[in-house]
C-alpha cells in the first residue's frame, strides 16, 4: 500500500468503515481508505483496524 512507508510485514484487509488520515493543511486528511476496498496494511495498523471493527481480514 503506497500510503504506508514501512518495512513492517503487511496483512490484507477489507475496509468496512470510513477512515481518513495523514497530515492536513486545510483540515482535510491527505489520504482516505475507501469502504469495501482491499488494502495491504502494516501488521500494527491491521491490528487496530480489526479491533476497532473498521476492517476485516480477507
């Protein structure tokens, strides 16, 4: 996934909630993960996304 700059192992998840993040200059997050799309995210990110019920494993 190009949004994450890390060498950490990744896990594929399907986003089930609305998520946006990143630095802002005008209050609008620089990135948004689209509901229903599958992303390879770092393992540590996947853990909290799954715990918060914002994603599911694929």
